[in-house]
């Protein structure tokens, strides 16, 4: 009986023969660590890039999105808990889809990118990595939508074939991570720094939950850290909470609380702070940080008006907006 230790995420699960790690999908099979979800997606969809959310990366394009079961976090407010809190064995998978088939289908569907998303892609690491390598060979981009709870070495390896990431920074508070997510904050901050160092285009999402992480001083500390460690041009998406899973007793985030948080983050110096899940709000759009010109007008995930010049320059002052543009 050989126990194997998984070094993918900070949990470092010691998995006995025949057992599974905390994420449920990485198992010890005869002394070998394997992911049961390899080539077994539980969810496949074509989304607008804006839904990831990525607002400064190939805006208006379609992205082929895949997910498997399992997660290495256990957030009480999970929006995809039917997917994330189960193992692949407990769920019907849609079809066997080896990496080659995923890439081929994405191309057939006129998608220029593939997203590894919905649940936690880092725990189907090998599937992501192999698919991403093939996708790059075929000229597609790769996008990771993640909670960022991962160790440095595997993340740096994965970055070689990543083009963009949206990381869910759940709160700027270790107690929140421990009590709501069953995880810790520091590895997520370390992962954000690694993504920036490896020059993966990075955007951050922070879901604001009333009474738990909506304190303005926390928003200020988070925005200050982002400005100082990642850069003031890092887009931040402040997203509206809606009652889910084990947090059905908490009301949706009031729109005023989202707007106040946005103002706080912008006062700290972040250039692009968006409010999410509030369709029609002005804060869904992109403005020039120099002269305030409206550059991309959005309604929800739809682009209504695109005013950026080629290369992402403001048409008024010619300032280059950070991002990856068409
Ligand atoms: S990825 Fe899964 S098995 Fe590996 S250490 Fe993390 S929770 Fe444990």
C-alpha cells in the first residue's frame, strides 16, 4: 500500500492507495496519482469573453469553455456547487473529449480561445495543460478562470501556455478564506503575483457578500495591494452576490454597496474597476483613465459600442489601454 502526496495545491493531500484527495477527483491508483476527470468534461459551452469576466482581452470574441467535476475549495456560496462539490464518478459526464477533440471542436465553432472554467480548472491540471499546448499549436489562446489556490511550481509550468486569467479573489481576509472557503489567502496572493510575473494577462473578480466582505476598509486594503503588487492597470470586477448553496439566508448585494466599493477602489488608484451582475450600470463600461473618454460601452456581456483605436488606444488622447486587443 503506497501513499502518494499530491503537490498541486497547498493542501498537499497524502492519499492512500484507492483513496482520493480533498478535491475528490485526484486519486491514488496503485501508487500512481491520476485525475479521474481527464478528458471527461461535465460542462461544455460557448460563451462571450465578457462572461469570464475578461473585459481587456479580445473583447467581443467567443470562447469555448470546458469544466470537469470537483474543486479544492468548498465555498459556502458556490454558484456551481452541483459541479464543484462532486467527483466525476458521481456525475454524468457529457462525453469523452480528449484534448485534441476539444481544440478541434473549438475551431469548428469559430472560437479563438478556450476557457478552463466554471469549477476549478487547476484540479484538472493535466487536461488543461495538454489541451492548452495543442490549442497554442493551432493558434488558439488559453484562458484560466480560477480561484488561484495552487502551488508555485505547477502554476509556473502551466503559464507557459496561458494567455489570460481571471482569478477569483474571494476576500482580502484570511479568516474569510478559512471560514467561508475552507482555504487560506496567502497562496492566492502568491498565485496572482506569479501570473503577473509570467506575463499572463490578468483580471481579478471579487464577489461582494453583504456583511461578510463588504467592509470598505477591506476593499481599500485589497485595491492597495493590487495597485502595489500587480499594477494599477489590473482590471478589478466587483461582483454582486446572489443567495446560493449554503448561503441562501443572505440577501443580494445592494447596488449602492457595489458602487461605494468601486469608488473606494478607484480612489486608491486602480484604473479599471467594474461592477458585475448589475446589467445597465455605467460601471460595466471601459473609460480612458487619462481623459475619461467612453471606450467600450457594455450592457451585461454585450458590447454596444466599441471606440478603441487599433492596438487599444484612446481615440481622444491616444493613451494605450492595458490589455490584449484585436
Ligand atoms: S489538488 Fe486535490 S488532491 Fe491535490 S493537494 Fe489539492 S486538494 Fe489535494
